[in-house]
């Protein structure tokens, strides 16, 4: 038997002031579209650098982030996940992609898996979402337990107090309650046995906000 545990009200943040794309961003977007038309899997950052003759992964990552903010590319969850155009993973059939594991404890790398989970339509609310399986117990007091599947709305911004998928140093993903302060980002567990994680703002990127939890008994 499966039960659905809502995670509270949802507020969607939209950026209506996205700047025009640069020439490099247009090149990257065209490249991703060509790959999709050819039926190829979403490429990694390393593959993109190789195919487009780019020397810097860091510079490429900035271009990807710009396309994410423009609503053209899905947020990346870690270095193992390919760069995906928005719409490559559709929830129209009542299923959302299960992209791997997310830590509710010490950060671990999110790993892409070719799986999906069935989700009630009212949970997605017409949004394109993804799911992650929780590893660890640091969010248990928020009702998110080890082995649960958390439903995530892809977003690059969050309000203080929201439970987010946070990417740390472009490599490791974790599920925590966020508080953004001047010069510092705090990631709070919901379990007194775990400590607060503190990072400089440039080390943390919000990849999504938790919308709800799926649990099988």
C-alpha cells in the first residue's frame, strides 16, 4: 500500500526578467536540440566540452545555469546526470522520472537512473517534476524517512524555510531545509542527531523544492 504525505503549500517562483541568450548559449541550445532529434541520450558536461571544443567545464556550467534560469534546460542534480532540455522528461502519463538517490544526512552524489514512479495528478499540479529516493534519516522529524521517494519541483530559487534539493560544489546533492543569510547558506536537518551544514553562497545551488513524499508500506 502506498500513502502520500503532502509537504505543505506550494509557491512557484518565476523569473520574468531572464536576459536574452548569448551566442554561446544559443549554440549550446542548438546542440542539445540536435541530439534530441537524433535520439541520443542527454550529454554530460564532459561530452559537451568535447563536442563543442570548449576548454572550461566551469564556463560551460555557467551557460547551463543560464539556460536553466531561462526555463529551457532542466536543473542538473550532479555530475552523473546529462544536460536535459525542458520537456524531455514528461509527467503527462502520471509518471515522473526517478533520478536516483538524495541524502537526508551527509551529502551524497545524485546518480541518474532510468526509472520512473507513478504519482497522483494532484501532487504535480501540472508542473514538470522529478523524484528522488531518500537515503538517511536527517529529515525524519519533517516526515521524510529513509527509503521514501520525495517529489521535487525544479527551481533555482527558494524561500527560507523550504525543503530543497541543494547541489554542493557542483558535485553532491542533499535534501535539507534552507536558510539564506548574507554571506552564508545554512542547510538544516530535521533530526537533532545531525548538525547544521554551513556553506558560502557560491558553493550551494538550489536544484528544486520538495513538494511531497511517497511512501510504500
